[in-house]
């Protein structure tokens, strides 16, 4: 299908709302106007619907290769487009870890064959692969990922000399997971001494504590300032960390940026009692005050983007005792509906959602011709009905793992249509297969 005409949509883009027709032709947005009378292969009556730029998720774990009992690029990209996410950037802690250019290419090959959304993959850093990191193509790879906390997988970078080399020599944006490992291990030893192996999940934010996060994040910021590194700190989980970041300069001029994730904007430590390991993430979901502080920083520009850290595990894995249960959970299908729920609660505007989930990600990563509803840009679009309530249930969860921390929640807003690189891939609750997404490219 080479042309799509969207009629009478309320466009949410670049800080404003307006009703317009949008013509999509050969993958790109050809025209935006009050009225377009052209014929098209597909016409969508979008009266009453809101047209957003497709969300760009800069942090997902789609588990392929090596962990495909949890998820695959196909299954999770399917869930993403159902949730209005049209592009993703995937992390290197797969099996094997993505620590060579050959292994990175293997993932791009899988993405080309199976991803329904547009895709990019991070190059992984370890204590001893700096030469491989330096080979990374800046125009076709989103960034280098550094685990400054061990989290899930075996990619902890804790050698000070290695960190200095990465921060001083990386040819590309450095994205960091920041938790101080020594602090975490000391906290864990303390609670094991008190409670043995029977530690409850409610102590997760005490073990992976505010102190652990701040020590590591502040170290990353100091390294970036020392070396003028292009640093992007992922999944900020504490209010204290938000004050490490600057909102006094335009985003395009920032060298240090930050991300907030859906779970840290939605849940708090009060939810461990009912959700248990289903909301066990690294960094941990912390206090309600942290949650409100993170949202405040999103709104005032200290935090630049909103992402998911989508990281599925099987329900059997998550049902184990706290110490054995892995951290992470699935989120891509429900991220935009959750943010729209915060809009209904009066906590965020539609324009801010478009900014933090699309525009700013494109700016941070210098993505070529995506992230906006503009003539000449790729047509990555999500049409949303703000008044079509639905309840998350096993019947409508598209993740391979078939569970969600939002199960039982009712959202007021539903994704009606998703267009990826000019192709209609999701329409009224149905996946439309036949066209895959495109590899993201970067203006660097």
C-alpha cells in the first residue's frame, strides 16, 4: 500500500494541536493540510482521533538471540506497534552479549527479517572490548551501552581505567545503567545477615538504594563533564538524581541527558505488597516522593525522554522467591496508554507526551527524519482514541510472556492505528503483517 490518507485528525505535534489531513506516500509524510482531496490506496476517517508521532523507545530488551524462551524481536515489536511505539533501540545483554561488531550485525540481521517496528541496536561495552567499541558506525548504530551496575546479564563495567577510556574515546552516545555495585552488595549482605534467604521484595529499593543510584549517576556525570562525553543516563529512579541534570539549555546543545521509565512514573514502593516481583526492576521502583520528583523533572526538562526498559521474563521466573526472581518486566504495549492515563489525571499534557516520547528521543539520538509529524519525514504515526476504555487482560496481552504489571488496569485511551515507515501495521485491534520496519539512521 503506497498511499494512506488520514482525514480530520487532531494532530499533536511540536507543542500544538490542530485538525488536519495527512497524506502518506511511499513511506513518507507527503502533505499536511486542512483539507486534502487526493485519492489514496487507504483512507482513514480520523475524526475525533488524535494523531501522534510514533513513539521511539530508546531502551528495550527483546531477548533475541539466546533468551528466546522469554521473548523474540518479532513478538515484542508486535506488542510495541500495538502500543503506538514505532521505533525501538535494543540493549546488548542478550546471549551472547553484543560485544563485537559481528554479533551486533547478527542482531541487525534478525531485526531486518522479523521486526515490525523500526529498529536500532546498542553496541555493548565490557571491561575488555574497547577496540570493538571504537569500530562502531556512528551513522547506523544508536549508541554504546555501559552497565555501571550489574543488573541482568554479565556486562558490569567496573574497571576505572576502562570507564575512563570509554568516556574519553567513544565515538558515539554513551548510555549508562547507573547503580553502584559495592553499595548494592553491602546492602544485600546486611539483609541476608538479618533475614537469611527470606528477604521480601519490598526491601528491593533498600538493597538497590537511592545511595547506590546517586553514587553511580554522579560518577557518570563527572566522567562525562571531564571528557565532554555525550552521555545519556537511563531509567532515573530517584528524585535526588534529577538534580544532576540541567534544564537551562536547549536539548540539542546538551551533552548530558536523562531518561525516565514508565514504571518509575506509575508505581511506588507501596505497590510491592500487591504486585510483588512483577514490579521488581533494576533500578528499583522507589517511594511515591521519588515518583513525583521524577515526573516533575520530566515536565521541567531536567529529564529529557520517557522510555520503557521493556524486559520480559516468564511468569515462572518471576514467581520464584525474591532472591531468585529476575528483574524486569514487559511494558511496550502499555506505555503510551499509561502516559495517556496520566494525561486524563491532569498530570501531563498531550503535547508533553509527544515531546518526551518522540521529539526529544529524535533530538537526543540525532535520528534522521523521524520523531515528528513533518512533510518529508518518515510516516511513523499513532492514531489514538482518547475515549475508548479497555482493560488489560491475558486475552489482549501481546507479549510472548503473556503477563503485564498492568493486568487488571483499565485505560481510557486506546491505540486505534499505527503506521510504521508509511505502512499500516495495526488497525482497530488487529495486526497487519507483511511489511517490516526500517533500520534507523542517525545524522552524526
